[in-house]
């Protein structure tokens, strides 16, 4: 009998697909095609129906697309037997090239790779007659590619979801009087869950305070500890709605906040002073293995620490929409499962065999053992076909 008073959910991008937000594959196609993408003079990439009004677009966007095409050709060779190259892979490799060229990280393995693709890159580095850029370098193009990917992801995932009812099992879990505490961990950058909770009139604790000066909600990790609310939400990879603000008259003073009106350029700090969004871009993690470097810094450390703490306090973890591709998250799940005999993992996925086949080794290698030891239970359904009653029924089958 399922008697736990506390339950945790781990969500991945798969829960956003029924809401008609783009899949990983669709996002990758949008990035590679670049239709309607323009480069503003402020250095960010936008979508516009009229590209002629952005004089830098023809100089920058074709170069970035050509660079990403060259990267994809090489990545495809490495991943042809495992998975289709996606934008996270492209971002990871582009960031490695950028970090190598800038001297940020020493990576001897990337140098032969750069040498191999440099012949194909040479034409896009050559200065053209009407170029405004002083002279293109590999660092320039890699830096632009990283920004381009982040900006396209930002704008595409900022669109409101078209449907939310497939998440009603969360609402019913919140209403279940037998459940006292719900921790939700998500790897998504979009605001699907925030939209759902708002529409369902469910109060959540996400670590951001109440609206204060100019409609900003400032990050305060202490709020996650001191709470009377039933539901906590942690966005382990950041969000398209999070921004770092710098107070103009206080160099080095930075705060992460959510602007409710999403006007990031006209805000004031708690003292009423004008502030700017650092870099003009939201705070979220992109890429693959490079994400782990950020888990120990800034707001991501706070999130990951709470993930570790709150997960250790729960016996039941329900996973949905996650492909088990994040190495650091996978390690934490494996440690948690083996940390106690009472820890139970429930995975909702319509094609579990395909899921485990594409999962990284730490999960795939333990999958069979967990099933035999009754630590893992699988619900072979799409998220929209599962309700809270079915989840409770399945949890009751654990013994």
C-alpha cells in the first residue's frame, strides 16, 4: 500500500510536446534552417517577418548556419549509431570551440577537430566586401553560434502553451489529502509548469519572492527552506523567464529575478535604482556535458543542492518526459535508488524499450536490476493518458 506523505516528480522536455511546444527535433530544425532569424545591433538574435530592416543579418546569420552545418556533419558521424544530432549537441561542440579559442578551458582533444573542419570554415571566415565586422575569427563565429542557439531557443520556448489539461494529474496530486509535500524537478527551460499552476490556481514555492519593485520577483534560496506551501518547483537547467540584473551604480552587484511583464530593459532594483539585464539574455543551461560545469555555480548550485537534499528526503520519484541523457542527473538518480531499500522509481513512457536503449549507461546498466528488485516500475503510456489515480494504483503495486 502506498503510504508515503511526500512525493517527487522529475520532468523533461517530453511533457511539453502535448502542449504543442516544439520538440527537441523541431527546435534543432528551426535552428539549422534559421528562417526569419535576424541579428539585432544589440548582439541578440530575433525572429522577424521583415529581415530587410536588420542590416547585420546577411553578414551574420548565413555564417552561423554554415558553421553549425559543418559541426553537424562531424557530430553525425560520431552519433550515427546512438541518436540524431540535436541542438544540445551542436551547442556543446560550439562552446568547446569557443572555450578553446578564448583560452577559457584547456582541451587538447578539440584541436585536431578544429584542424579537420577548418578547411570548410575558411570561406565563412573570409571578409566580404560589405562586411561591417573588422575581421572574422574562429572565436567570433563560435561565439556567435553559441548566442544564436541560445536566442532561438529562448524565443521559441517563450511562446505560451496551447493546452495544459495533460498535466491535470499534478493538480489532483496537489488535492490529494494523503500527500503533504510535492517536489517538482524539471529540466525544461519553458514556462509550461508555471502556466499550468497559474491557470489551476495552485500556489507554488519556486524560490522567487513576491513581486516587489517594478514587478520583479527576486531569487532567494532561503524561501525554498522556509515554506508552508505544499508544492516546490525547481528548474535545474534555468528558465527563459530568469534574468540576471546589474544595478548601474553598483558594479558587481547582481541579482537573478523574474520580470512579470518580461520588459527586461526598464526595471529598477529594490532601492529604486535603474538596472540592466546582464548580457540581455535569460539564464538557462544549454548543451550536454558542459552543463555539469555550471551545477556548482550561481543559482544552479542552489537548485542542484536542493535537488540533492529534497530527493534524499523522498521515497518515491515519478519520472516523465525525461530521456535519461543528463549524466549528472542520472548519477543522482542512481545514488538515490541505491541509498535505501524503500526508494521507488516510477517511469511514465509510451515506449520504455526505446527509452532505456537511448539512456546513458548509468541508467541503462541498472535498469534490469531495478526491475528485478522491484525498485523500478514502468507505466507504458503517454503522459496525456495517465491520471493521478493510475499513478497511485501503480505505486500501490510496489512491495
